[in-house]
C-alpha cells in the first residue's frame, strides 16, 4: 500500500477531567502509559496536550518536555505532535514548546466560534507560530475548523510561511463550528487537493461525530485520529 | 421573471475615508444623496454604515435614525439595511439601532480572521442580535465569511433563532478570510440550497474581487451588491 493509514491518537485533549471519566490519563506518567498502549496497538502519531498540577490545560514547556522525552523512550519511532491550541494559553505562550523541536505541532490558521466563545487565532499570532515551526523544524498539522482555514493554509504554503507538503486535519462536530457533514467533508478533500495537490489530510470528529468521521476518513483515504 | 435581481448598494462601508477617495459620502446628507442616485439607477437595498463627527465608524442609533428617515423620504420603497458589523462598536452596542425596526440588518453568525485582527462574533452576541431582530421584526442579511457561517445560519433558522426564509450574503476577497474562488462560490450556493431550500443569497466581493463576484452572482442567479 503506497499510502499507509496513519492512526493518530489524541491523548487526554484539553477538556476531559477525572470527574468526567476516571480513565482519562492526566499525569505525564499516565499519559505515557496510555500512549504506549495505543502505540503497541498501531497508532503512529501522538497528539499531545498537557495539564498542570490542578489538572488544568497548560502550555508549560517543561511539562511538554517531560512528556516528549517519555514518549520517545517508551514509543520509539512514534511521531510526537504537541498542541499549540488556544485552550492551554494565550498569545505567544501557546508556542513556548516549539523550541523543543517536536516532530509535529498543531497549528490553527484562522479563527472560528467554539461552543461558548471565539477561538481566537489572530493573523499575527498565526504567522508567528508558523515562523517558529520553520525555525525549529517542526511539521505543522493544520487544524481546519472551516473551509477558509484549508484555503488559508494553502496560501501560507504557497508563499513560504508554511513548509510543504501540508498535513491538514479537518475538525468537525464542535458546537457553533462545522458539524459532521459528508458533502462538506468531500468538498474539504477536493479543495485541499485542488489548491495543494501534494497535501495529506486526516480528520477528527468531536463527541458523537467521532465514529462517523473515522469511517469517512478510512473510506476516503485519510488518516484517522482516535 | 419570478426571481428579479435585487441590487444592493453599500453606501460608504466602514473603512474608506475622504483621504482615500474624496467622492465617498460620509455625512448623513451626502449618504442620502448618493443612495438616491443609486435608487434611481435601480438599486433596491441600501446597506448602511454611519460615521461620527470625526469620520470614524459608529453604531450611534441617532445617526442611524436620521439616515433611515432620510432614505425613507428620498428613496420610497427602498429596503433599508443597517449594519451591525463589528467595525463600528463592540458587544451589544452593535445592535443598538435594531429598535429602530429597519427593514433589514446585517448579522454575522460566526467569527473569522480579517486582514489584521480577529472579527469576533461570540455565540452569545450572535444569539442576542438574532433575538433582537426577531423582537423588532428586522430581517437579517447573514454575512457569510466562510462556509461554516452558512451552515450555522441554517441551523439557527431550523431551531427558530432566525426567522426564515434566510437571506445570506457571501463575502469574498477579504485578506486572511475567504478569497474569491469560483468552485467555493458554487459550493456555497449548493450547500445553502441543500440545507435551506427556500433561502436567497447575494454576494459581495471586497476590493479587486468586486467585479468578478458581481459577474458570478448575476450568472448564477443571486442578488448583487455594488
Ligand atoms: Zn491527526
Ligand atoms: Zn488538541
Ligand atoms: Zn446584499
Ligand atoms: Zn457592511
């Protein structure tokens, strides 16, 4: 198979707590253990968030460093992707871990609504995060919450603000943002391929959309996140 | 013709100044005069912003009231659409003119990036503006800067937060937001018709995109803004 299916495991995320689900790995050692299980089951990318002592999302570079080191030791060959998402910090704090030169980091290139707030990724911050990724040789995973984010990523790749080939994740199922809609999913793929023929994509469904999105991704040739 | 072409004229907008273009109407009486010319030339909707004494965009309900009154007198039968856009105020200020019960008002239902900043339309503010439009019997023109905004409008119409039939404007050509792209334009129409079959649409191209967008709108059966 020339385009093997990459399985991407999102450990922890930024929202769930032990109260929601006692099985959620929160400490660094719990995260490493849980990722190792997924790695042994075939996952090849670990999408990582970290928490502080109180269990709150943080961008603390020291915690990211410990997680990265543990994953490199226990999951040799696994691709470590650190989140620069907005739930864990504000402004340039969000990119403080990029100097660790992880294999990959997530990158939002536009703004959109989330269930109760605006997910703010100002043009300046986006450009700064992208330039840090070039400096530290980090491959971005573009988090596309809307069609315009896919288009913006292709423009940034075309003018050198992002290093190609692009790797884009379609995110669907967040309230007040794009729902899981199959014609739109198909158009995402079509538009990405039209504007950046060498791009690769994966997709993540949030909440009840997760299984549907995984099925579509596998059927349509993308990578999946579990 | 069962679906006559509605021509929508945007007088002034929120950005141009007399320094950019001495012909831009800024005072209320200049705006009324200029709209009357467009009305006599066939425009049927006036999309209105107002400026303060210093020429800065404002949401001042008194100024909107004077403009609305003048337009009703000089352009009888013309549809008056007041802007609730984010350049002229913050938070609920943006909806202060809705109690004037204009025929229409613009409404953004999502957030996106603008050339140098985030265009913030938080879920709470969107819902409040929409409810004010229902209270004061104002027909919204949805300003869609991305595909997700079209989808969100159809969800709001389906659950009663917006009164149908929807009237959606596709906005293209704003830097860092959706460019003028014909396959995407076509998909906007297709998606709107699929999710809200009774919806109508118009389109606005910003800057150099204006003529192209007008051509596409006319060719594909939408209303146009000049
Ligand atoms: Zn992924
Ligand atoms: Zn994440
Ligand atoms: Zn219009
Ligand atoms: Zn406007």
